[in-house]
C-alpha cells in the first residue's frame, strides 16, 4: 500500500476526482509538453456527465490558462472507458501537428492511474501488507498497535505532514462555521453551518456540534474552497467533525488527534487498495461510507479501543453503508452530499458506542465487507454511480431547496 498521506490531500473542492485529479493531470501533461501551442482534453464517463456541476472543465481550463496555454475541453457523454468511469484524454499540438496524447483516469481522492496500470499496487508502495487480516496478524505477532504499525513503515516526516493536514481541517471547519449566503450553482441552497453552530452555543449538545462541524467543512467544499480529502472532497466533513467535536468535549491535545488520523488513514488506505473510494466507480459507499468507516475507527481508538475493536468498528460502519448510491442533483456536490456528511459523522459515534458495548468478538471481517462493497459497486447501475442520471438526481421535486 501507498503512504496514508495519499488519503489526505489538501486542495480545492468540490470534488477530488472531478477537480483535484484533473488539475493534477493537467499540470503533468503541461510539464511533458511545454512547447505545445495548443491542447485538447476529452472527458469520458462520469467526468463528462457531471463535469459541469463538479467544475471539471473550469479547473482544467484554469490550470492551462495560468501557463498561458490554450485548451479545448470536450465532453463525450456516450463513452465510458473500461478501466474506470473517470477517464480523460489529453492531446498536445504544435501548430496543426499532434505531438502527444495521454489517457489517464482520476480514480478517487485526487489519485491518478494510467490505462492498464494495476489498481491495487503502485511504484510508491511502502507497506508490505494489503489487507486488514494481514495487518492484524503482523501486529499480533509483533505485539504492536496500529499507530506503531503505521509509524514503522511511514517516512520520518509523517507527523509533520499530518500536523499540516490537521491544521487545514481545523481552518476549513472554522471558516465554514461563520459563512452565510447561498452555495454556488443553481440549487439556491442556503449555508446552514452557522445556524447549527449558534443553536449549539445556545443549547450545547454533542449532536448539534457534530452537525455544525460536518456542515461547515462540507459547505466549504461545495463552495470550491480549500479542504482536505478524507478520503474524498465530497466526504471531507465526516472525519473532522468527529475528531474536533470529540476534542472539544474531552479536552484532548492535537497530538492525540494526529494518532487518530493515522488510524483513519490506515483504514481508508486498505479500502482504497482493495476496492475503491470513487463515487463514479462504486457509488457513495466509497465516499461517505468510507469516511464514516475511517471516523468510527479513529473514534474507537480515541476511546481506548484496541486493534480488534478498531477493526470491528470499521467493519460495522462500512457494512451499514453498503449499496449507497451516488446521485448528485444537477451534478453538484450539495444534495444529498452535504447532509450525508452530517448524518455519517453521527453514525460514526453510534458505531463506536455499539462496539464499546458489544466487545471485539464478531463474525464478519472488514476485509469481507470491503470485497462486498467492491462487488456491490460493480453491480450498481451506472445511473447510481455519479452520473446524475438516476436516483435523487432526477427525482428532486422540492421547490424549497435544502
């Protein structure tokens, strides 16, 4: 597996796969063909179908324009490349002559893969294990917890990099708590985090604080502001809401939250390696479902849970998000995405509480649920996988907005 830092990318919303990934791909193609006079990019599958709402064409054009290069972005609404639904083809020209072409895929969380590149391995892999069962067995043999395991294989700068991640999560959340007005796009959705936070201040409760925090980060993402993927932009509100609300209630220092980020990152990494965190590939179970899984695991660790407890919490959280569709209204990362962040954050608390009462003994493993999630995502009809052609995306009848 790769470094857990690949799970936590700092970048601009609203979508890690539709904005962050294409922006990174654009920069790489520009570096490869600096002397090209013009460029073209063809978007396929989900990138085409929800690209407008997700600002895919905007971010690509912005990236090329900043380098004073001309690019034409085309939407192919009928073609989905077999490797992954988020396909892009970049073409470079010098005058009228084509001098280069690159097909690349944005596979979730801002990560890129090339055609026929193995999905579950990378040249940058640093962990010798790929599954939770392998990691549990290794930790049992060597008598270590998951934090010690992560520190053993990660680079020396892990803590300093995670400190930056935590600071940006907090900055995003705090900024979102005091924003007003409507979110960009045509849905006229009013930002709610500030109102939720004021209600919390008047009558404090854990639920109100968690909801306010989750909405704050999610609304910042929907506004195209700077966020941290956890594991994606569309699900960026879950983990910060859980971590910072727990910190407030229990007066924890940031160092403990850094360790919780290690736990969450390890869990997200396992899912990403063996299945997917791309809504275009497996539906929202790969985004909100995995975010809740990461948060439940981190919370269980903060509450004193051991390796088997953490694995159980992750299993329960992911199991009960199986089959969740990705059907954004108007292709915007707003409905149902924002509310899902708030609900999933509280669900992480529920899962941790359940595991604390139930104990670590259980029958279904996290590895099994990850495999089922992958199979379920494959079986989901394309209209429920971030194409905005089915589900809530076409059955939104409210005239009042949300």
